[in-house]
């Protein structure tokens, strides 16, 4: 990103590399917060988010999330107008959400209304009533604008990397399909096919008879063909886009799919569902009655009525796109409204500024949230990355993927002190494990938490929950190696002020020697030397090497 500067100040290694993460120049701890609320007036539900926007980090966290099933899509069958009952439900939800937002002292409430209101002949009249009675200005967004906001929301919480992404949002009245990469939205499409609309127009019997299901699938395919053709034309030769699914339908199906796992994920954001598993879930749902679907834990009463049409949209779209897997995103239009507000208020350089540093920003935000000492956290991270770069093939044999996890764990390793100094590494594991780390997969999230957990005291044991949560032998190896590096880095930071400027490593087949370079000439590093030497038995147990420590004269 233009204007970026080194985030962690460390010495260059022997290859001239700077072993630190880079962050935008304006990203710093302790900047002031601004609060804003976003309301999404949808076809089936109305949603409220209250977000705390960090001006310095250029990111936000969600303080409150509320949902109300307003069913605006249940229109008059003859006129297509919003019914009086639907408008009353909508007005009641907006009044309650307004009160909640004000109680959180937000400076602004941004509101978007989508397909149900946009298509109703009396939709603008309803919005005028909202303005007259509540003083709320509601933006009646178009289909492409709705797609743009969804894109912004997903972009804020998921790294696109070098691959293009297909974003699929199945709403109550419309389905948005977006083709985008980390720099540009190549196609923004909106189709008038949604879970509520299909359930209202086509589902007379439930379970749906086979012939009716075939007709519904054909209708969905025909409706989506223009959008699918558009994105296909804009996929470059050799590209394999990632499909991202967002919406209540996708999340419910993802939750059902996750029940097949031995260890279901704590969060669905970033969870992957194969086409085969999706097909099994759909086949299970279509033969159930609404009452049977209500008994399934991830499905509420209203979702039970509309999930089959929504699931068929998802299944058909995957078939048409020819993709074998989807990734779930918890962020969508509501979060997009927050990002759009930040852009309009000059709090982001551009809409892509999240992309280059999603991981770093979210780690920094969590560190700030738990009152981590910024200076010391950065110092430990600097030492940890310096150790990583100088002990490749000795203390670790990582392929490079663990470096970013080590940095994140180093920034957050002491966050457990926010709860209690005693056994704080265990508290750190809990806070990291249950916190929001955008841009990291579920397995990476678990590894970061475990690295912080094992940076002090005992080595991992089979009975430990943190160890059991790691799913593969490779993940456990990475955690063991990165935790050792973090342990050594933390041992170098025993005092409030910095005393170790740089370090170097020399190793043989049986030993490793760490040479410390003091900040000042003739500075006493006996405490740091003792602290490192106390790790000798751990180093020997993990690596088989003898640890020696020296101080540059």
C-alpha cells in the first residue's frame, strides 16, 4: 500500500530482509473511537449493527447486532404493495433499533432498504412515513448498489489475495452475484430471485413434490443465467475464483454441514463447505416438513419456511458456476454500510485499504481491546520474528506460513493479563480463541491461540483443550516451533525499557548459541542472559539442541 512504513522496528537479517510485518503509516494503538449504526431493511428481516470505528486503525468492531423478522416481502398478492401489517412490523423494528442505537451514543444511523421496498409501489411512501415519524433517512438502494455494499462488507473481513472471488448473497427478494478481486469489482449483478419470493410464488406444498422441485430449479437457473454469463465473461483465462457465500440461508446451511465434523467450528466465518456436503444437506432438507426443519438447531421458525428455496438457489448457482466449494462470510451488506460510511468520512484511503492489512489490523484491534502494552508487544514481536529469520533449519523448519501466526501470537500473547496475571497464558488462549481475527482461517486462529498459550510454563499435553483443538500433526508441529520462538522472545523482554538491540544465532549439530547485542555499550544483560538460559531444558526437549547465550562485548 502506498504510504506504508515498517510496523516493527528490528534489525535486518543477514539477507537484508526486515523480519517484520508492515502496516499503513496511520495505523497505531490508542486512537479515538467513533460509533455508527447500520440498519439493513431486508425482505425477510431487518438487521441492526452498532459499530465502534477505530480512527487510527481504520477498522471497526461490532458492539451490537440485532435482528427482527419483519417479513416485508409478504406483499398484497393483487397490488404488490407492502401491507399495512408488514409496514407496522417494519416501523416497530426501526423504532426499537433507533432507540438502541441512540442508547449506544452513535453519531449517525445509516439505513438501506433493499428489494422488498424498492419493488413495492408504495415503498417510497413507507420510507416517507419512516422519515416523518422517526426522523430517519432511509437510502433506497438499487440492485447494483446493494451488490456494491455487499462487496464492501465481504472485502472488509476476508483477504482476497491474488485470486478473484465470486460473492453470492441470497436475500429474501433478490440474489446478488459479484465477481471481484482485491483491487476491483469486475461485475455487480442483482437478480430478482430470493428465498422469500420463491417460497411465496412457487411453494404451495411442503415438502416440495419432485416435479415442482425440478420446475423451481429450472426457474432459478433461467433467472440467474444473465448474471452467471456476465461473471463468466469477466473471469480471465487460467483464473479459478473462490466462491464466497453470505446471508442467513448460507449460514444456516453451513451450520448444518458443520454438524458432520468431529469438531464443529466455533465460528462459521471462513468455514468451507464442499459441493458434495451441500448436496447432502439439501437432499435432507427438501424431504422434511417445516415442523421437522424447525427441530434442527441452526434453523429458527421463519428460516424453516424459506430455507429450501434458498438452498436450491445456492445449489443451482454452484452448479452453474462449476465450483466445488464455497467459503462462508459473516460480513455482508450491513458491514458494507459501515465501510461506506468510513469512506465518506475520510477514515479509509480507499475501499481496498482493508485488503493489504486485514490480518494486521484485526490483531492490532484485539490487542487494543484487551489493553495490551503496545511498546512491549511490538518489542516481543520484533524479537520473535528476528529469531524466526535467524534460526531457520535449527529451532524450526517452517515453510514460511508460521511467521505471520508467530507475529499475531506475539502481539497478543499477554492479552490474558487483562483478566489476571496468574496463569495469564491460559487466559490469553481463551481471549484469542473466542475473539475476532479476520482474515485467518479457523485452523490458523486455533494455532495463534495455542502459540500464545504455550509461550510459557509447561509444554503441550494431550489432555489440554488447546492442544486437542489442533487438527493435524503439521499444525501441532508449527505451534510447538513457533511457541518456542515466542518463549525465547518473551524471555528477552523482562524489563519495561528495551535493553536488547539485536540478536544473532549460530548453531551446530548439537547446540545453538544466541548472541545478544545491547542497546548501549557496556549495558548489563545478565537478567536477559539468565532468562534465556532458564529456557535451556525446553529448547533441548523440543529440538534436541543445547542452548548457549552470550553477550557482545
